[in-house]
C-alpha cells in the first residue's frame, strides 16, 4: 500500500553555448511533481471492539459482505452494503471501508468524508489517518495530507508507509529537510524497499545534493535494477553535475526499460547534446517527437543538434516549427535567426532580429552582431 515512486525533483542543468556570442536556448522546465499512485490494498484497521449488541454484530457482518464485493471490484454493491452496515450501527470498519471504496472509484472528497466519520468514532486509528492522507494527496492538498500522515506515524511509529508518504507530500511542499527526515525514517524501518530509496533520491536532487542523490538512486537500483524512475532520476543527477557520459548511460537504460518515456528520451538527447555528441542527440530527440509531435522544445533541440553538425537545411524546419508553436520565445527566435544567417538568408534573419528586439534586447544584439559578421 505504499505510494509509487513518482515524485520528481527539479533538474538544474548548465547549458553550453555553441555559437560564441549566442546564448543557449532556455532548458525545458520539469513538470510539477505528480502525486503518488493509489495503493493497491487499504491500510489494516485496528481490531474492532467486541460486539456489544446484535445491531453492531449485524453491522460488522454486513461490512464483511461489502468487503467481499469490493475485493472483486463490484463497487456499486460494496457501497450499498457498507451503507447498510452503517445504517444498522455506525462503525469504524464501515466508514473506513466505504472510504476505501470511494477512493478506488476516484471519489476522493466522498472518501475523505467517510474517513472523517470513522475518525469521529475512533480518533486514534493510524490506518484511517493514513488512508485519508492518500485521498488528500491525490487531490493535491498536501498540507492536509502531511498532517494526516504525520498523525498516522505518531500513532504507529512502525508505520513506514506513512513516513514515506509524509516525505512525498512534504517534498511537494518544498519542505525538504523534514521530507528527507521522513524518507530516511521509512528507510530505517524498511531498508529493502527500493521506492523509499528513490523518494530520497528525488528529494536530494530537489535540494541540489547531487552526489547524495546518486548514492540514493544507486541503492534503489541495487534493490530493483529495472526501476525506470531510478534510472531517470540518476540521469538527472549526473546531468546536473555535467557528467554527460554517465547521464547518457542512465537515460539510455531508462529508455530501454520504458521506450515511451518522454523524459528518458529528452534526457538522453540533452546528455548527448551537451557532450557535443550531436549525431547521437538527433535520434533521441526524433524519438521524443514521435512520442509527442507537438513538443516545441524537442523541435528546437533537434534543430540545434542538426545545426551543431552544420546541417543547416535539416535544422531549419525544426527551428521554424518551434517558433511557430511559440512565436514570442526569444531563445527559439535567436536559434532560428542563426540558422537563417548560416543559410545565407540574411534578410529573413534581419526580420527575426527585429521581432526579437521587442522581446529580448540582449539576444537581439547578439543576433545583430552575428548578422553583421556574416556580411
């Protein structure tokens, strides 16, 4: 029931310049961190108190029936049976089971309401706090999620899944020191869980602690050699340290494991590009564009890679596509202006320079100098 490894830390990459006075294009920005995936099984509840009445006994029997329906994904009948159970006698088992069923259906608000009713009956149930935290987390309400996970872990200090999930939410809130402490606590309790190591790697990367991130990802891969996300994050750490050969190796393995992973393809292209390996960068960016034909950043990087090989005619349509997608992107306009100059299309380059002047004076001046030097 632990969250999947999906937290992403930011990647900081120093881009190299190929053309003297010309500044490099801005690196693509990472996507915001995604919430962990849903758990496959609910957290175990504390034992219900001994039935004190026929009503409670009947209610718990109905809850068992509901759980069987839920186990075979007959969620409609499960909800009906949980509601019957609660109507006969409100119980933590009934409300928690109802919440888990709503959660499985993606009805997170309904799940939270059911969990809150369970906690009204038994405030100290660590499992219900954990389950409510997952629902909050999936809604992006990470402050509420962190509060729920923290309480779950306080009530049950052996609950490593709660500690790990707490680290994920705190990481999304950029409360990195506490997030790392939570991730490390989970690892101490469950040292052989690769996803916990990966979450720690993500957090170290977000704090620009690249060597520590490499160590944490290495431990994750020791436990799970084919963990795609760990190879991806490892590549990001190496890329930030300008260790381009190692970055390319990590991203290449990531792409082998998940051929449709756009981040792996893009990372591989950037590693090769920054290492001046333009011939190797081109197929990586082409693969990325096959996955996402409208990715204007990939079009721009592909054009730059062709330009690095002096294949100006091949570069031009990709740079034009990037500018067409983002006409006011100064970096894209600069790259397009350069290739136009290299193709001898000086007047077209001057038109680009005029457009650029209203967006970015420094880049416009650089392109003007490039045009003048070519005359």
